[in-house]
């Protein structure tokens, strides 16, 4: 069993009390991902990858994901104005990350891996980690936290296979081939390929503007087309992320 919340508390306590367990914490967002997909790939993908990594070593446990994330931005998530996109303030996310890390550390845990699935979360996760570690130092607890975004583990070889016509960057992959392929592999019931809207990758000016302009975003809500997504690509992407992340976790923590 890799999901810690499915354990009874005494089994969990015995697994973590010596501080040698590695706790993986997936962090996502609830955000529209086009008409062809559910609104939770940013949660389900890092959760599944964390479970895949944890399956490789009995030292690793997966915590329940933080499902809400920082506000969707036009140039990376389509923006915070689509029905269904449900975001929290940066300071709320910082506090949630901090509180959850402090709580798990008080159980005895000292090694954490935050697996991010939503680009906009990034710097708020850094702040939550920093404040948690500072807080814990005052309690005499020294913990270590690894922070990663799963797409950074997709190798150049895999990029060339999955994007044979050229790769336009992770930022416009919102609802595109990467996430849709992974969801076809992990949760096909959440994808309907017949509803994919085919369009060129979105292009944006070099600046942002506030309030954001919905006209910058394709009306589908996706920033590139998922037309070429496949279960096979999803399996490839999943495996390369699990292998790579397990490599990093082993190197630092096991
Ligand atoms: Zn996403």
C-alpha cells in the first residue's frame, strides 16, 4: 500500500517514526482543460506518477494531493475566467503547503518530495516549503524537501517521439498532447477525443496584461491541440517521468 491515508494510524506511525520514509505530496489545480477532458488532470497526473514512484520502493509513501492550486494564467492555463476553473490565492496555497509539511514532519517525517502538476503553483510552493522549514527549525526539526514539476522529467528523446512536428514548449501544452496522452493512459474515462478542438498552438505577446483579456485564449480553453494525443504516448510519458523521478528520489533520499 503506497497511499498513506488508506492506512490505519498505527501502521502509518510505525512506517514513519524513524524519519526514513519519503513522503510524496502531489499538488495540482482544478482548471478547465478543454471540452475533451475533465478538470483535474493537474491533480490526477502527479498523483499517479507519485504512486508509480512509490511502487518502486517500500520507503516511499504518497500523501493525499493538494487539489486546488494558484490562479490559472492566460499564457499557461487559459486564465481564471472559465467556469469550473477554481483557484486559490497565492497566500492560501503557501499556507496549505506550509501547514501540511509541518504536520507530516511532526509525525516524524523528514524527507519530502513535492510533485507539482500545475505550472502556476511553482513559486508559491517554494515559499510554502521555505516557511515550513523555518518553522520546523524553531521546533528543532531538520527536514529536507525536494520540489519538482513532472514535465521536467520528459527527456529530449521522448519529446521528439511525442511531438514529431516540433515542440512549442510546456507552457502551451495546457490541455494539449502531453496532458491528454497521460490522461488517456491513466484515466481514459476522463477523456473524449471526439470533442478535441484542433487549432494552432496559441501565441501571445511578450507581456501580460491585467485584467486578463479572454480574447487572447482559444475559445476551447486549450492552448494547443490534443489531436495527436494517444494512450501509447501517455504510457511513454508516464514511464519516463516515473523512472526519472525515482532516480532523483533514490539519489537524495533512499
Ligand atoms: Zn494542466
